[in-house]
C-alpha cells in the first residue's frame, strides 16, 4: 500500500457513507466523494467533491483525476415500496451508476471495489429472493459486478447489511425513531412486533468496510506482484473471485425485545400500540443470509452501549 491511500466513495453524503468518510479521514486516507451534479457535497474538511451527471464520461473524468486505490460503492436509492414512476430512478441509482463505474475503472487498472449490498436481496436466507424492487435492483448490480469480476478481473467484495443505527441519523430508522418518540412523549403505532432484527452501529459498519479495504489492497498488491514473477505470500490469491459477506452483529432480538431494552436503558416507558399497523407486504421476519460472516472481524460497539449513547444525545 502507498503511504497515504486514496479512496473514492459513492454515496459519501448519505448517512453510512458520511460515517465511512469520517473514519477514512481519521485514518489518514485521502478521500473524494461522488455526488449528483449540482447537489451539495461533503462539508468535511479535506474531502473533495465530484459531480456525477449520469454519464460514463463524468465518471471517467473523476477516476482519471483521483486515481483511487480503493472504491467504496454505497450510493443507492432505497424505497421500501415503489410506485410505477419510481422505476427509472431505482434503476439509475442502483444499477446504471454501478455499471458505469465498473466500466470506467478499466481506465485506471481496476482498483478494488467494495460494494455495500442489503440482506433484503436474500430474504428468508435464499440464495436470491428479493424482498422488494429496491432489493431486486441491488441484486441486478451484483450480477453485473460478477461479470466484471469474471471477465475483467475486477477485484470486488460485496458486504451485505442488515439493520443499522447510530447518532445523528436522519433516515428515520427504527432505533432513533423509538428514542425520539420516548423523548417527545408520543405514542407509536407499531406492527405486532414479532419480527427479529440484527442491529449494527454505523461506526462498526465503517470499521468493517475499512477492514475489507485493507485486506483487499494487500491481496491485490500481492497478486499483481505474482503476475510479474514474484512469489505469492500465504493467503493471497492470483485471481479475484467475487466474495459476498454478511455483516452480522452476533445477536438478534425481536422488535418487542428492542422496545423493552430501550425502556430499561432509559428508565422510562415507551407508549406503543402493538398491532396498530399491519406487517408490510413481504415483511422480513428473521434476519437471514446465505453469505458467510466477515472472517476475523467482530463489531466493537455493544447494542446496549450504542443505545445508551443515543438516549443521552437525544434527551434534553
């Protein structure tokens, strides 16, 4: 690896992407962020913002300028349920951008790409069973990625996420919504609450992605030395199969158990109307994935610790 690694992050202004960008900068990486042309970019000091206008040419310009050592692909459009007129936007964000990115990477000797996928692509643990159209478009990109890995030797890893949470989360995700309702004294209408969750702190997600990046950089560097006549060290591979890993916290709990945990840690009750809302169509009742866990890695932030910190930060 070079003394200062260079990263390009798509989706770097989203919640998980911004947490990753902060971690990369803290670890000394030079970071560039890809954003839609004309939109606000990252305001973090030392981060370069590059506009993407939907064309391959704009990506080629960005990559030619930055020449990243590693690309983190987090850009996505999430819709739990879609309307017919959402289809073009879903395909543009979740398929077209990624395919153009892979095509453009050929111009800079194909640095490793880390793709952030979702466990919704494989509901009930099937090899492929998308929970919704969003998940189907995410899987469509993974299938395209497999082509570039196989035909073009693109080094790539897909990391599949379950549920995530963290501080200053604007996404309206479950943990933050529950704590906000408690703080505001508002009642929440929830499903019957039997669905099980696998919750991971956003900073642990960033740590896992950085771990994958360092491992890929070491392996790719060794592999390319091997292609030029050097010996491969133990554990390095001369080819680049696409690896899929599920990022598991090591613990699951039901929505009812999560509410009880938050109440215990906050020392106050939540007003919940269980069953006031029906389960969503194709509700995922258990966090399953056919993919192995990321080896030799474990999250650092216990659920109790993460929730306690959120309660403190959101309580006046």
